[in-house]
């Protein structure tokens, strides 16, 4: 039993495909994280409003402002800041994904097919019956 060895072009194409898929996964992960952060921040907003209505104090500078509301506001602000940073990373990841997809498309288009290789090896000045098989 012999091992099938991959040709350098096949290896390069598989590598390009893997890189493109990995970058697409990274974009999807970042989008998911941003969505989760926004959802949690919206939930914290809701909790702060409920707490402010419950206590009747809506001014964060008031000495009796709810400690829970203060901590929820701080957490919400941190989540929004993190989501903004992730958006910057997402923009870069999208550019990288698109570049990888373009490279994969170019590599796949430049790779000759098996049938094309046979055609290119035949000399046009000889009839097909003269070609060795």
C-alpha cells in the first residue's frame, strides 16, 4: 500500500482554503461576541431603569443612588467599550477574510485541471493518433 502524496499546488490550495475558512470563522465569532455584548448591555439598561423606578432616585450623583444601579451602569459601559473595540477588530478581520477569499479564488483559477494538463502536453503539429498513451 502506497501513500498518496499531494502535489505542491494541491497543498497550497488546501492551505489557502484553510486560511480563508479560518478567517471566516473569526469574523463569525467576532460578530457573535458583539451581538452578545450588545444584548447584555441592553439587559443591564433595563435592570438599571427598573432599579431606578423601584428606588425613585434616577440621579447617579445622589447620595442614596442604588449601588446595584451604579455597578450595572459601570458594567454596561465596559461592555459597550469592549463591543466598540471588537468592531474595530471585526473591520480588520473582514478585510483579512476578503483578502484570503480573493487569494483562494486566484489560486483555484490559476490551477490547471487534469484535462487541461493533458491537452497542453500534446504538440499541435502532431495528429492525435501520434500521441503516445
